[in-house]
C-alpha cells in the first residue's frame, strides 16, 4: 500500500474515531462559568474570532465560546453568525448571558461552512486586524488564541494553523491532484504552498488576505459551496500566502459530547464531495505553484 495513503487512513481514523471528548465534569465547569462569570469575553488588542452554528448546536455553542473567552488572550471581537431567524430572535440563555459580556450575535444568510468567515470578510473592504476562525463543537485550551496571535505577529505574511493536511499531487509536475482521502497529515512546521489548513482546530488569517478575499466575493458558491477549507487554500495560493502548521504534528482539541455530526464530513470526505469541489476550484496555475516546492 502507498505509504501516504496508509498515513492518511490512520490520520482520519484518529480524527473521526479517537478525537478526545469532554467528560461531564468539564462540561459542568464550563456551564457554571457561563452562569456565574461577569468578566468580558473580549478585550482590545487581540484578533477577531468568528464562528457559526446551526440546529441543536445553538444550545451548546455557548460552551465553546466560553472556552475562547476564558483564554489567556481575549479576542478584540467575538462574533457568532446565525442563519436561523427564529432562533436569532429567541436566543438560548447561555448566549444571552455571553452577549452581556461582549459576544456579538448576527443574523446572516446560510452559506454553509463559509458562514463562519464570509459575512465578516464581506463586512468591510479594508481589514486591519487578523481573523481567527473556530468551530462550534470544540473546547479550546486557554493558550489557543494567544499562540495563534504570536504566530501571526512572528510571520504576518503567512496563514498559521494548528492542523493541516498536505495536498497530494499525482506527479512531480503537478498535472493533477490525488483524491482528498489520500492527502496525508502535515508533519512539518515549515510554511508550504501544499499545506492545507483545516479549520476545526483554528486558523489565523492576516488582514491582507481578508482584503483579497473580500475582492473575490462569493465566487465559492459556484465551485465549493460545502468546503470552505478548499476555497480558503486556493485563495491563499493566489494571494501569495503559504500555510504553516504551528507544531510538527497536527493538534486535536477536546469536543463537546453529542455534537460531532459527521454529515458534511461524510459528504465531503467519503462521498467524494471534496474531490468534486477540488476539481472545480483549483486551476492549472495553482497546481504548478504547489509543485514548485517539496511538501
């Protein structure tokens, strides 16, 4: 068996089967924090953090947000995007409490996974603060945002993340991309064109990249409506920003029990959805750029 394919299979088993989940006591601690804390979850000087949620997760996303707000570095803005008008008008108590401490909750169109970043990117043509994206079912450690911020300050011309894949090319000339399930996990701290940030563990995007994304508009709807990571990586290639994983190995953070919905995962990874969207998104110049350097 191809060694890259074997590594990729093991990697995905770790992601979807063995990712750590919070124990009930930890969930209760976050809930108590939400019910009793009065300290703001935002403060001047940090990056913006943006995320979205949907369906039943609206009732648990406050726990993820509490984990971000308790961090050693607080975001300058903490934004939750909802596409459900009824739930937006009648927010759960946990989110109402967080709004009183600085959380912003905004109603937007349903853009699938792109909802976590695109409404913010579209809100202004010029950005001066980097953007960090987060998922709605993860509990982030206290050092999570600070390390992303430090990575940005050390290399503001790169996109930094905690977890990345390596785009697998069919041949050294970059004439085609191998199936997504054969992309191995990143095993390097070096910035590379082929390093492909995955949003679940957190990614920080520099302001100049946000301006570039603003100029692209919602073109993702035509090529990869269900795969924000693919669009963001292709745009990074075209904007001239390499991706760097902060550690030699990908990082996985604890998830909230009962929230690990694999519907989109199965569509994209196991049903060939990612491969179709990859084919519709990357162009020949993107492949040639990725073939210029080793993985």
